[in-house]
C-alpha cells in the first residue's frame, strides 16, 4: 500500500523448500537434505530523497520484520528483523 509518493507498507507470506549441502566446514554441523520454509512478514519504506543516484537532501528508511514457525507449516522457528536508515 502506497502513502503519497514517499512511503509504502508491504505484507506477505513466503512458502517454499530449502535445500542445503555442506561442501566444506566442520563435520559437527548437521546435514539438512531438504526442509519446508515459511515466513510471514511486514515491512515499510520511507523515502524523501531528492535524487536516488546522487542525494543532496532527504532521508531513506527501509524496515522489515518476519516471523517463521510451525504455525505456518515450516520446519524452522525463527524471527527476523532487518533495517536500513
């Protein structure tokens, strides 16, 4: 959802499969053949920059929070928070 030309809020769900293979590293780490992954997320962007390539004034913020778990059908339970200011 856009708010004017400066702000945006996004929500969504990502579902899929993850395949991993360890080529190097400690043998103490577990091998994971394939597992389901699912995450629900919400994020927002706020951008008042006057020019994207060469900024003279303004600010930019991009934030995202996600939560994954068995309640969505995934095999891993974790939370994720990312941000850029």
